[in-house]
C-alpha cells in the first residue's frame, strides 16, 4: 500500500513538472513591420532618429516586444512608384505587418484619385497575399486645395478601409497640421516636435495588429489525456533597425521635395 502511494505521488510530481514546463513563457513575440511611405515617414528635414518611425521603435520595446521595424519610405514617392517597388520589399523582408502611408504626393500633384485608390488597393491585396496585415494611414492636404477636393481625397482612405477591411489611421498628422509650432517652414511637413505625437497615434493602431493571435492567447495541448494550457507571452527588447535599408532610404531622400 505504501509503495502504491509513493508511485502515485511520483506520477503526480512528474505530471506537474511537465505542466510547469509547458506554461513557461515562450520566446518574445518577434514580428517584422515594414513601413512604406513618403517624406512624412522618412524623417524629412530632421535627423533619422527624430522621426516618428524611430520613436515608435522605442514604444514597441517599451511594450515588451522584440519586433523589427524596416522603414522603406522615400521622400517624394507617389503610389504608382511605391506599388512598383512593393513586390521586392515583400519578398526581401517577408513582413508580418505593413504600414502604408502614401498618397500625399498624388494629391499635391493633382494625380487622378481613382488611380491613387487603385494603386493603394493593389498594394493592400499584395500585402495580404504575402501573409501580412495592413495598417492604412491617411494624409491631409493643405487647405489651399479646397474643401471639395480635400474631402474627396480623404474619402479614398475611408473607402479603402471599409472595402478591404483593413485597420485605418485616418490622418497621420491629426493634432499636428495647422499648428505652427509643430510644422516645418513649408507648412506641409511636421517638425521634430511633432514626431512623438505622430508615433503615439500610429502605435495606438499598430499595437492591436501585433497582439492579434499572440499576447495572452491560450492553446489547449493534450498531455496524457489532460488538457494543459500553453500561454503565449511576450518579452522585452527590440531589434535594431536594419542599417542597410535605413541607409538606402536616406540616400534616396532628396532635398527640397515639396510634398509629403
């Protein structure tokens, strides 16, 4: 009887030990985030480390994540150009999330809005086909373009978000545009003082995409007929940005572009 009792205790101990190993935190969540934008996302008119993309890296690290952020934003880019270079970016970086911040230059150059919408829609489709989630970021035009055109322009982003079912930040410069102390002298580009606010706005929309299917998710794992919960958690630290990409984009960012 004593031997039987000891055997039962040993079996229970082994089962508890096995369960303990199964609920240990897994490695920190590590997604790849690709930013495809224009001068509004390429730290135009300031040092790279002052831009909102770099500041957002700090927010990601502060959330205990280990994500890689690749900034492939080029000053002066239009949606047609970004669409042309997107397949190579998706193949090289295999992102989990793509942030699309484009269209400002299309609007400032008076390019057809239906072409801009079609380009963005194709980019969304290609990102999804590559297995990436999409955060679409809208842009506001200067007031001198007139209320009707500005309304139609901004409506493109809302329509796309609804039609494609993607996350939307309606305006990258919400709370910034029109405030002289937060804008550069050209009245189009936010200055360094505005970048923390922009980063915070983007992070509010990005974080839920990163946490879907990761933070706090539980998966039932059968062990000897017993369902054990395996808890996914995230750890601290953030990967450094990729110097090659950062350097390439900075070289492509020419001075004096009049638009975002």
